[in-house]
C-alpha cells in the first residue's frame, strides 16, 4: 500500500510459478512459501499480509512475517479482490454471486454486496473492486458482453448501491484525488479527472501509457497496478507462444514455425489441420493452420471469437462469438467457402465453452444464466441441441461451479471440472442423461482432454500433465493414473484446455511460450506527471 514493496507471480521452472516479495529499493526477491500456482495477490491495508487465489481454486491469506497460508473461502473466478481497512475482503463475481461479495479477513461465507441489473444493456457481472482512501467507497467494473463495452462504477460498503460512472473501461486501476485511472481492452492506461459530486468527467481523458499485456481469458485483467500513493507497477513486452508436439515422455518437436498470441489449439478429426484462437490485432479471432501445406489463415473477421471446436465430420469449425449482444455458438465452413451461421444461443446467458458430440446432435455447454440468484455466479453444465435459443435446465451445477466440459469420442460421456469438493477436480459422467459420476483426479485437476480411443483422459494437476486410464463405457472406472511431464507450457486454465491429443494418442499438441523479454517496471510517484498533463488542480 505504501508503494515500497511488490508482490508478484514469477516462474520457478518446469512451467511452475509462485509468489515473490521484493522491495522497490532492493535487488533480491523473496519466494513466499506455500504459494505455488498462486495468482492475483493483494496486500492487507497494513502491508503485513497478502491474500491470493491459490492454484486449486481457493482464496488464501499469508502473513509476510512467516507461517503457512490459511484458506479463507472457495474462489475460482479470479476477477479481482480488495482488502478494506474495516477487516473485510471484497471479491469480484464468480465466487458465489454475479456481483461483488464480501467476507471477513479471517475467512467465512461470502455475502453479496452488489447485484448486477442483468436486464440492462448486457450487464453480466461486477469485477475488479478497489477500495478508495475513505475505506468505504468501492470502484469496480461492470463487465458486459458484445458491443456494449464494460463500464466503471462505484458503490459503498454501507449500502451496495451502484452508481455507473459513464466511463468505458475493462478494469479500474485507482482514483487518487479526482484523477481516475483505468485500463481499456487494448491494454491502454487512461486517466481523466472525475467529479464525484456530479457524476461526470471533467475535461478529456488522456492516454497515460500503452501496450500493457492483457490476459485474453481473464475478463479484463492486465499487467498494471497503481498504489494508493500513486506509484505504478506494470509489465512491458508481449506474451507469444509456439506450437510444439510433445511425446508422453516429454520430448519436443516443432509443430508450427511461427509464433503468435495463440490459445486453445484443436486438431481436426483427420489430424491435418489445427483450429486456434489468435489475438493478432487486439481482437481475438479463429485461425486455421494446414499442417500439410504449412499455411495459416484467418477464419473470422468480426466480433470477439474464442474456443474453437471441430464438427464431427471435420467440415466446420464451431466457436463462441460476442459479435452481437450475448454469446452465441457459430459455425463456419473450414474450407473458407462461406460465412458464419448460428448453431445455438442462450438468450441473456453467458456461454463459456461448447463441445459438440461426434454427430453434432448435442452439445455439452458450460454457461452462466444472467438471472440474479439462479446459479450464485457459478457456471453450470447444460446439454443442448442445435437451434436452442435459451439455456435448458442444468445437467450439473448449483451451489458449485462446473467448467471445461469435454465429450468422449462416442459422445456418451462428458468430462468436466467442478469445485464441489472445495477444490477443482476432474469428473466423468454419462451424457446427455446424467448417470453415475466418477472422480478422475485425486489431487486437483483441470483442463480434461480425451484420447481419440476414449480409453484415456488427460488433465493438468498443478503444472504437470497427467493421464488416467479408464475402463470402457458405459461402466467407466479409473484403472491407472500416470504423471507425464511438466514444462513451461502456456496457459493452463480451469475453463478450457490449451492443448490437444494427436489422433494416434501418442503425443500432445502444446503451446510453449516464446522466450521474449518481459520487463517489470516501477514508476515512483507516477501520478504526479499524469496530474500535470491533465492540468487543473
């Protein structure tokens, strides 16, 4: 809080990372014990403790003078947190509510503070809370989908009443005096003077800094943070990756020469093409790489397009899109011969992932109803048919979250991730009618992917790729678990998989980060120069 120390997540080898503490005026960083896989740390108001999202989906607290982390509450969304002087921690949506929630700093059950008006202008949830100097005013983002754009807002810990500011931004960075600082979707740090008495901007905003690395899958998270005293810490550089084949023994071979800001590679049924998500222009699009001809071409050219999957016959690529209000599942010919058509929609709901059956007759969908109170802010699993326009009754979910559904090659079983046990684990259940459920992982697990023969299920535990041997459907049981390899592979995340399995099941298509320089920069009293550029008081 005083701008003299930094806590950050840093790599420690083999694809693992943990939290480090470093004083701004020092040269050495201290690794914080018990923080392997942790992210999004925040300081307590007195700077003596931190809270963070653990690698297995919990909010944990750690004293900086020693000791082990203490679990406070389940927390898988990771959409921001703030620690109030009054002894509470605010959480962004997704923990137990669509709005902001609050819990005691020593742990407890999250209690809602704000409630998004999901009937208005595509509002989805409330993210990225910051507590201002008075200890009561909360600055946050109203996250929206489609072309509506996200908007900053304020509320009070006293009443939870939401006041939109009319400032379009993905994430607030802070407000010092009357200077409001925020981050836009393209990684630009903006600053403006704002009159809270009349709820309006004063003058025109300025570009304070550009080219901040953004996390495409993180609802507006970017590598910049502003201290209460006005110092700014931020990253410079770009995160790109290269596709590689990795054998089960961990031996690598190149899969594509070029590097890009790519995610979610998906092999076609014949194994000759790869569909992927690439952020090439500040907007995510679907691209197809032809392995035989070594050509890479863009399939989509409007809206935000993510999470590609192949149709069962390999003729189409299906993907989620927010080019209109709400999210939809679209499909396009993989030979570039036609435009997009809608496969299914979900009204005012958010779709996070949709996996087609081999015959494209049913979909396993991870979605979030945008009706306050229906799911507590947690994703649920739905079985949907082509042409659906609304979410049906949930296949699985409720007070716990269900993520990353993947249908088996036969389409008769679905693997998914749930936090029902208090941490993220991988499960398998019959589909589309729920039957007996088995737990596949036993020490945490995310990102399940089936082998083409349906006899193995790959998943990620920590930073290690693991494979479970399964008995045949319908009486699936775990018959073995083997750890394969760890490595600096890019982007394990709980609601999808940034890898795929070769058609013969012998190797994995992975994303390896390109070793480009990423610099951590600290600008002391950064706000002074911003105030001078804005003019006025």
